[in-house]
């Protein structure tokens, strides 16, 4: 299929794709595939006002009824899975199975949110005063701003959107300037669901296209009480304080510098498979991508040899072609950063295997590279710096205590894992003295989280939680109520105030 036919199949026509100022390029061959009209910065106040008006209606709709909208969205996504997955591949360069997998993640969170719509439970709390009952309930917060990144152009939006909607909140979505087409195609699915739903308020879900000034309007508005932002730690350092300064609630999903510890007892064949996918999948452009490999000195050479062999066999090319496992980086700037980072690693004593620009056998104009395996003498400043590319640094350790210390000795705290068949090692890694990340796995890589668990990390990863478990509480306000059904008025803590 041609680039234009992929977009047309996803419901985008020429009027959507032309006449604007925002140029959109496909990383597959670098060609321009659209020029979109951008939302005007001075229109953002009206966008936010519409969301506030929608909130006044939507918050009173029973949560199970709100869940019906998300159920319909799941149906629309199922019907459009192949077409939407193809746009993901076209716009951000994911291989076909990963593009389809991202849409499946959207479907899964819709299923989760549908069930959640009947489980927004509070608590009944014992009161110390006779004839009194205490209760804790949860209520909608208001419009939720969603700023998403290019690498998961629709899945992360769905984590926020599905949960926010069943919790009673309107949503305003600003996608990355590098992936607005996928956002438009996904939002069309929601628009179809809204039409089928029938009585949703106007402005319940809005898509805004543009650059930093559009995001700034969401970040700075007191009428957007929840702001979810996915991106770099640098971006989070700007967004987080501004949202907090206006007493808003930030949900930040920022950088990750994820490690795997490989212990002497590990199943090395299984570890190799996990390492290669975690480090190379999405061309290393996941926040959960494996970036640091901490290997026991007794098995280091054997594991590195296996990895060098596996890396040498990885097919690099057009992500839509059958058999391709490594697609392009998002743009030439990303490739330049990767190659510069490898030079820096060499200057610190690193031995680099791979990590070369690929020009032959791939579409011309795309930023293709061979994944890099870098043997490092220790955990240098370069290793502590996240580069959004397929670079895997390999280091040795002698004791588990040293390995865990190395795992934790980076600014980021998103995902982590250990490969071991030793129960004590596994449990130590998962204990309070183990990994300091929001995600910690045993005998599975750091990448590829399921929607059932809350997703997010600590330290410079931002502390936010999205998707499953009780992440829904981030989109609601807690209210504690005390009801006196007696004829007396006792005070708590035995206080007396007789008049």
C-alpha cells in the first residue's frame, strides 16, 4: 500500500492531510506524508471552556453509563485494528506486529475501564463516636489534559482517556508533533463511539494539534486540574513545577534507564531472547527499553558472545516488510544523537559492537542503524544518560549487592529485572533492599508491561501511575464524609465544648 492509501484506509482524507503548517514525515523513508492545520494558541481558552462545560454534565452521568462509551470505543478499535496499526507503523516506524500490538493495548484498556466503571469503590470507616458513620468516596476532578509522546502515539493516550472518561472527566489530547496522524485516526474511532453513544456532551473529548505553545496552555490552565504528560525528564522538569504551582495534579511518565541483572543461575537462552527484544524492540525507542545489562563475571563472556551472534543476525529495514525486526529511528536527529553517544562511550573505554548507520537494503531517506552492544568497564556518566536508541551497555558484577547498587545508581527509576533461578536472589531483588523502580520483574525483560498493573516509575521518571491497578485514583478526588444519625453531638478525641 502507498503512504496515502494507508491514511485513507484509516479514515483520513485529503482535507485532513493538507493545507496546514505542520509537516509530518514518515521515518520509513523520510518523506512528507501530511501538512496539518494546527490549533491556534488563542483558541485554547475556548477548547478548555468547552471541556469545563462538558464536565458539568458528564460528572453527573452514572459511572456504568460512562463505561458504555468506553465499551463502544473498544468495539471501534477492534474494527479498525489493522488500519490503525498500519498508521502506527507508517508514522513512527514500528514493525507491523508492534503497531498492531499497540492497538491491542488500547482495546485491552477499554475492557479494563469498562469493568472499572462498576468498581469505583470507596470505603466505610469505623467512627469513634456513637451514632456516626464515616465514609470515603471518590468524585470526578475535571478536564484532563493528555500530552503524549511519539513512541507510543496512541496506547498511552488510551490509558489516560479510557480511565479519565469512566471516572467522569472530559479529555483534551495534544499528541506529539511527530505523530499527529495516528492521533487523528484514533480520535476518529472515539468520535464514532460518541455518535453511537448518543447523549454525550459536546467537548467531552477534544484533539488539539500543535507545538509547545499548545501544550503550555494545558499546563498553565487552572481549569485543567489533571495534566498527564509523557516525554523526557527535561520536559517533566518544566511541566511538573508549573502544574504544581497552580495547585494542579501532574501525572508524569518520563525517562527510563532500565537494567537487567543476569545471575550465574540464569537460563541464558531465555535471557538472550528477553534481552534482544527489550533492547532492540521499537528500535530502542521505548521508555522501558533495556539500556543496561549487569552480568555476573562468571558468565559475562559467554553471554556477550551469544548476544553478539544474535545482534549480527537482526534484520534491519522497512518495518512493514515480513521478517523485519528493527525499523528506523524516528528521524535523522535521533540517529545523530545515537552515533554521538557511542563515540562518547568509546572515549570512556567502551568497546562497541554494531551501532552503524545502514544505507543499503533499506528505504532511502530513513534513519536506519544496526543495534549497538557496548562493553563498558564500569557505569560511567554516559551509561547513566538515557539515549532513545538501540544502545545496550554491558557491565560485570561480582556480588548481588553490587549489582543492585549499580541497578539503582542512575537518576531514572522506571523498569528493572533480574534473571535468576535462585529464590533468594529473586526475592532480594523484589524486596525493599532491591530495585528502586516502579516496575521490577523476575525472568522477564523490563519492556512490554500489561495494562492490569499500574505503569510508572520513581525518581526522574516522575512518580506518575497510569493504566491498571488503582491508577484511576489519580483522576478523581477523595472525599471523607461523616454522617451523624444520632440525637447527640459528641466531639472526636473526647473534646468537650459545652455551651
